[in-house]
């Protein structure tokens, strides 16, 4: 499966490629809006994967992201607790 996700200053969205009705989106809270862009990108990935958890269970998932720092954190982790969570 291929999952895509992105975040802006005010919202996030994600979807599963070639899957009808798989768009997930939400507006950031005031606290989320003032966090770093990396925080919001990681959060968007988390929200998207959780939204499709039952559908993706037992499948390999390729994430398509536009944030290299987010990719690095997913691969290796982060020393910042808010990003590691």
C-alpha cells in the first residue's frame, strides 16, 4: 500500500493511493499550529496511519512524504521527546 501525507501551518491531510474514500484531514489546534513544521509533518503521518489502521493491518506500507527531516526521524528516531513520541 502507498500512503501519502502532508501538513501545513493550519491543517493536515493523508490518503491511501488507489483506495476510495481514504482521505483523512483535520485542522490543527492552536497549540499544534505553533509547533515546528517537523512536528506537524510527523503528526500528520501518525494521524493518517491511525485512521487507516484496520485497512493497513498486515500489509506493507510505503510512505510518501515531502519532509526529509520527517523521513529521518521515522527511520532513526529523534532526541526531541515531542518528535519521538
